[in-house]
């Protein structure tokens, strides 16, 4: 029988970094009540659906500092796509277009 893995996971803000460039995460945002160990691998995710693996480099005052593994970074499919629908967008075409002759960057070549 296969054993269940005890993968440690945490919700983070990938923009919240410490002075060494490590991601900072409150221990209350981990999926376990046990204290993470230095060097332990943690699966990290943010509210946008981005994910990355990180290693605990230190813990202090209820906060974990994690060094990211850039090779495991995954962008959210939601972030990469648009959530706009045809009914939520109204395109308005100008009745006529006259480029400003003073602005060469708008004048066709």
C-alpha cells in the first residue's frame, strides 16, 4: 500500500521578499501546524494560482523565509488568459481617422 506524502504547502505573496531576496510566509499560512524544518521543501502558491517550490532557509517570529527554486516556477493559466467576454466589451470604431501630419509616427510609411 502506498504511503501518503506529507508535502508541506504554504500560501504566499511572491512579491513579499526579505532583505536576502527570499519569499516570506507567515507560518499560519502553512497546511500543517508543525514547525517547518530548515532545508525542508515546501510547495508554494499564491492567490493568482502561480506555484513554485521553495526551501526553508530560516524561521523566526512566526514567519518562514524560503529560497525559491526558479526552475519549478509555474504561471497560472488564469493569469495568462483573459477573463473578458464579448458581452463585457464594447468596441467603438471612430467614424473617420485623420492622422496628424505633425506626428510622423502616426503617418503610414
